[in-house]
């Protein structure tokens, strides 16, 4: 196994596992439909990073946080729905990214490039992933309670807005880290597909969260491993592997 492949697998395992864990909350809260356009907010940041030759994850994080602040500000000013504003900001971001990015680098912005993962980025990805996992693990049961009954959560003294902000910020960081693996267009697959597969196969909440992490690790591991043998980007292979296993889990659920 080459050093580059080992670094890519390690990065994919850490980011994918936490992304799958985050996704289990997103599916419960029925927010999965929003993660795709939200993840595309990274595109302008990736484009600027490639243009000025700095780390794409840093550019992606700056872009998605700025986009979320802009959406929040516009929501206060216009009273339009969050989904509508996400769509507006997302399309403007894509247009800006395509405007400034050289044509030769368009593929990287959309589907990622694991050949650019180095030792430092792997260490940073692993540390941030562990921190986010520990934070979400601490608030996981509270987030579930908020979804069951927000009034009951208030009685328990739970600040739902604060926890939602922490959760969305965690999603933003994982999305930013994930762009090196799957690019800006396919980042949602790291979050939504493992969680959806876990929901098909789990019998209780404990199994659900565990399987979300398991499939979050499995899909990048298989996709990056297949990258060595197939002439496609790792991002595409990760998404296809995840989609295929999700379809199998759907048939298994139907049979049960």
C-alpha cells in the first residue's frame, strides 16, 4: 500500500465516520434535503483556493460559513424561507465559482482529488473529526429530545437554538474537510447515504447511530480502495458504492 493511498484511506475513514454520525441526526430531523445545496456553498471557496494555491478545505470552510451567515442575514431582512435563500445563495455561488475557475480545474472542484491529501491535512482532519464526534456525542440525546418534543426540551432547560448552531457548524466543518475526498458536488453523499442505509437496517436508536458511523467509514474505505483499479475519481466511486449498498439495504428492509 502506497503512502498516498494510506493517507487518503485514513482521512476518508475519520471524516466519513463522523459524517455518517452527523447524518443520523440529519435524517431524524428531516434535514437531508437541505444538506446538498448547503454543501454546495463550498464551491466558491474551493475555486478561490485553487486559483490562489492555498488549502481547499480552508477555502471551503470560509465559503460555507460565510454563506450560512449570508443566508441568516437575508432571512432576517426578507422573511423568505431558509430553503429558498439556500437555493438563491447556492446558485450564485456556483456561478461565481465557474466564472473564476480555469476550465482545467473544474473536475477537481466538483469531485475532489485525493492525490493532494498530505500528512498534515490527514492529521488535521483526524483531530477535527475526533473533536466534532465528541461534541456531537455529548449533545446527541438532547438533539433527539428536541426533535421528539421541543416543549419538553425547554422544560429540561435545553437551548435548542444553541445546539442547532453547534450541529450546523459541525456539519459545515465536516463538509469543508470532505471536499478533498469527494469534491463540492458530492459532499452530501458522505452525510446522507450512510445515515439512510443505517436507518434501513437498524432496529433501535443505538444500532442506528452505530451503523451510521460504520457505513460512514465503509463507503470511503471501499471507494478509495477501488480508486486504485478504476479510471474514476474517488469521490464518484465513494458515492456509487454508497448508493449501491443503500439500494441493497432498501430491498432487505422491504423483505423484513
